[in-house]
RNA sequence: GCGCUCGUAGCUCAGCUGGAUAGAGCAACGGACUUCUAAUCCGUAGGUCUCAGGUUCGAAUCCUGACGGGCGUACCA
C-alpha cells in the first residue's frame, strides 16, 4: 500500500514539475509535520527553490499550490510562514488507508520489488568459552535485522561464523585427551557441564605443568596438520560447545546456521595466493600484507593489512577474506551484513577494500554494522559484582526470574502457567527490547529496573497494551479481530483521530526502518502507538452501555489494528505476544 | 602521532539525507480509580543541543577548529 506521505509526494511532484525540471527535484517533497498544530503533513521545498527560480518562496509556494490537486485526500492546503505548505488530511482518506491495512495480512506493508540473497553474519561466539554478555548484542541485533529482511521478502542466510579454530584449542584438546578419555570412545555422550570451568581447568593445568603445555602446543600442530585422532577430539569438543550455544539460541528463539571458521581452512592459502598473484599482497618484514591507501603508522609510513604471518600462519583478516570470497563467489549472495562490535570497524573496512580490489565484491555489497558496548548502570562495562564476565545463560535466567516475580507480585490471581509465560516473554523479551530500543551504534547502559519497568518504553508496556486488546475481546464476548474489514470507522473523538493517524504512519516508518536497519526507530513507533492507544482507552469508552453499537465496533476495530501492529512489530524483534499480562 | 566515535533536560535516551516553539521516558510536583486490567491516564515544571567560528532564508543536524570521554592503531579476534 502506498503511504500517505507517498501519495502526497506523487501529487506534489506532479505539480512541481510544472515549475522545475525533473533533475531539479529536491529529495524530500513531503514530510509528516513535526507539530500537529500546524498540519498533518508539510512541504518545505519552496524556500530551497527561491534562489534557483529567482522568486520569493511564498510566491513559489502559491504557484505550486495552484498546480496542485489534492482535494481527494486533503481537507485543506495552507501556506504559512516563509513558505511552508501545510496539508490537513481528509478524514475519509485516513479511513480508507486504515481499512486497507485492516484487510491485509501484512498490514499494508508490501514486499520488496527486488528480492536479494542476503547473508547476515551475527552472534559468532568463540567455542573455547561459554557465551557471555559480549555476544548478546550481536545475537539480538543480527536476528532482528534478519527478521526485517525476511519480512521484506529477501532470501536471508543467517550465519554463525563461530570461532572453532586457533591456538586456544590445543589446550582444550589435550585436556580432553588426558582427563576425559571416555569422550573419545563415546562422543555422543560427551557433555561439558560448564565450559567456563572446563576452560579454567585446562588453563590451570597449562600454567602449572610444563609437560601439559608442550603437549598442548603439539596438539595445535597436529590439529592444523589434520591429524585424524586430534581432529576427532576437536570435533567432539566443538560439538559439545555448539550444543551449549544452541541451548541459548533456543531460549532466545533464535534461528541460525553454524559454519565455523575452520570451514575456510583450505581456502586460506588460496586466498593469499590470489592476493599475491594479483600483486596486492607483498612481503613486508617477513609477513605478507596488503598496503591500502590511507593507513599509516606513527611515523607516517604506510601500514599493511597482514594476511599471512611471518611464521606462515594465517590470521583473522585471511579468514574473513576467505569467507567473503566463498560467500560472494560460491554462495553467490548479493549482499552480506556483518554484525559485530563497533571496535572492529577498521578491520572490516580494510577487509572489504581488499575484497573490492580482488573484485569479489562491489562497494555496498558488504556492510558492517558495528554496535556499541553494553555497560552497567554505573557506565562501566557490564560485569558481575566481583568483576567477572556475565554468562549469557545467567543473564537470561535472571531476567526470566525477575519477570516471573514481578508478574506474581502485580497480578496475583493469574495461574502458575501464566506466570511462567510472562517470565519467559517479558524476561527474555525485555532483554531484547531494552537492547534494540537504543540506537545500535552507541554504548548503552543496561539497568534491570528499567528493563522491567511497567511504564516507559519497555517490552512490558507493549505486551500489556496488546493484552488489553485481548482483554477487551474477552470482556466483549467478541474477538476484536472480527471487526477487521467489517466495522465502519468513526473518528469523532480527537483521541480516535490521533490514534488513527499513528496507525497509518506505520506505512511511512517501516520503509526507513528496513532501509537503515534501525530497530530503535520501529520500537519508538510501537511505543508511540501504545501510548496513543492508552490515551484513547482512557478517553473513549467501548463497552459502556451508553456507547452505540457503531461506535463500539469502530473502537474495537481501532483496538484490533493496534493489537495487530504491536503483535507484528514485536515479532520483528523476536518477541511473541501474550493474551494476558 | 594518525584514524574512528560520542558530547542534547537532574538521570536514561530519541532526533542528525538542514525546516516553524529541540522531543520522549524516568525522577519531581499537582490531579483522575464502586475501572473496559490504575501494570493506566491527564496536567505542571525542567534546555546556552560541550564551546568558537563558517555555509544557509533557516543549523542539534552540514563544514572547520578547540575542549572533554570512549575505542582502534601490522603479524589476537
């Protein structure tokens, strides 16, 4: 469906083309009015065109309006101030838009006209250790972006580029060899109770025993040489660790496909060879590196991106390049999006540039989305009381417990089953929501109390708003969704009008959310619609006896639309709604 | 040194492809419950958008420079 802005834009463009040529058209022809006092929508182009047209802005505005026919959708068009053109919407048109949204399973949001194959690289923990809060943002943001793109109609590959290779694995392999020989005979029964402890125990032995340390180093060599028995132990370990990860993914309702770094092992020498042959990689202080323009060291000398170490080993740039080559050339993806911590920005810039030099990708094919740090309430990195790393599992369990307790406290008459459902949804959902309600790029402070607050921009507030629409159905004895496509809208009360406009503006918000990949924009919209619904709820009775049948049905229809928008919107960040909260 | 990034209300944060009087939540203060779930709503107050220049009819937004914080700076990821 065309959004109201787009509908207006098309008409303004038509009128404007009578005054100027097509390549003189400004970018933003129509925008929603910032202050509803002025208008619903406004056009600000007259001021900008004054110089080019050598006319007073007000005159241009008048000429534009003279050529403009919006009588079917606008109640009034007024010129104000220096040359703002203000549009006031016709109620019938607003109703038309809402009715269109009501009967569409996608709320009027169209699929993309150009579906692409898009890879989203996210989560990507290191298998040597248990997942911790450091993996949270990548997992949550990546999943949400994948959901956006899937909803848009793209083919999305959700890839878990797990760290399953490297020197730290030697130690762990040797530990299994010595302490858990059973694992080798019965790999299917092998389970690591606590990865963290396992790592710590291995590390301890490594530090204490010279013999063990040497054996560990040997294990790395064996591993890289592809020695069969060592590979078998490694595999056992990786699978056990991966199982841990997927327990967490299941808790968080996240779908992702694993493909470890080790999958690119065979490609590493090939990639370096490619770079050498193309003349991009050159020898530098015993290593091989690519000198890119614009990278300098302290002495203003060119700085290379190392792709092969002086000892012949490969490093992360090599692995990432191999993955890019594989993804672009073999998997033939149109685009790849990397969701990692913002500190890796420089690294990806370099790797992307090298890929472009090799013509594996074009500018824009590869995108790095860097997120800021998750900090504690005090503004310092989020840690346990004694300064340790917080395990992701522990965080999720605590979130669930806190939400469960809160529900018990506030709605004591609910059933145990309902408490549990709220614990899970509001707990895990709250973690997702508090993360995604902030802009991705900047650091944000995590605060338990804020995450679980019943007011403000939180998951609970939205869940509760949705539950209200369900409660209304129960009370009325009729599902509000039955009104979709059936009831006739009446928008007499200011709160009804405000809410109706907010619902319609989804059609404007969503395209920029998917274009810019900004979950926080979607969530602040959902919060606004929930707020407007609450105001409406308080001002506009629905089931009171004095309410006419028509008004009742119209208001139930509005409630149904709000419910559907919230249900859909939360699903875009991986939260399922509940009938009772 | 160089590069990236941030600086907006007491606090947490939006807004940053330039538009009218800079927004929201929390906290503060004042109101509304024999309720359609008050886990809510209505209202009040709160600002030199770090600072200084510049571009522009118009700057929180773009440019330059300072100041302050965070991060990155060749063989870790």
